């Protein structure tokens, strides 16, 4: 009898958790926002770093004119691409957009990064190959095998560095945002 009364009173009582649902959602949202802010900051830094690269092509021109002209043409395209990605990220508003809209924009940005990695690898290999060929004409006293080995090492080191940068600054933050979005989706479905 007492057990039944205790059970009824327990069911009637409002049991409140120590952390409200709103606070949990805010915590999850803040993790996503910090990763998002890190992505924005990275995009701005990469955009800023492209401008000095234009001057590097002027430095390269006397030694490797074809490679430096190609480089000088591709850098402004890279600057335009960075502005495009930055504007795409600025469209994302965690507070005023629903999860589906944010998720779509993040997935599109993730696709942009994949395209950028593929394009960056292709550009890097082509640029260093042309650069090596031009250097072989400029430094005709160096054996071709030495230049090919140097080019291969340069491409390998540059690719590893590039992939490391993308993993640390882009892909890890995108994963954090996706995890945050997934947690919020799970949280909303539980309600």
C-alpha cells in the first residue's frame, strides 16, 4: 500500500534535470559555433596569405617565366575562390537557421573543400613539374635526374604539408560542426 502511494507521488512529482534542455542545446551549439568561427578565421588567413603570393610570381619571373605567369594567373583565381568560400560561410547563421539549412550549407562547403584539395593537388603537381622543366633549361649543368628527384621530393613534401593543413584546419572543424549538428538533431528528435 505504501509502495503504491510512493509510486504515485513519484509519478506525479515533476522531476527536473539539473541542466535544462535549452542549456544542453546551447552547449552543443556553442561547440559547433567555435569550430565554425575557426573555419571563418582560417579562410580569412588563407585569403590574406594569397596576396603576398602575387609578389612571389614577380620574383620568379626572371628565372622561370612560364611558371611565374601561370602562377600569377592562378593566384587571382585563388583569391576569387577564397572570397566565394568566405561569403558562403558567412551565409550560415546558427541562431536564425534551422538544422536542415545549416547542414545543407555545411555539406556544400565540405564539397568545396574536396574540390579545392583535388584542384590544389593538380595545380601543385603541374606547377612543380613545369618549374622543374624550366629550371632544367636555366641550370643546364645540373643533370636531369637530379632535377626530377628534387621535383619528386618537392611534390611529396608539398602534398603532405597541404594535406596536413587541410586535415587540421578544415576537415577537423567540419567534423566538429557535423557532430554538433547531429547532436542537435538527436536532441530535437528526443523532445
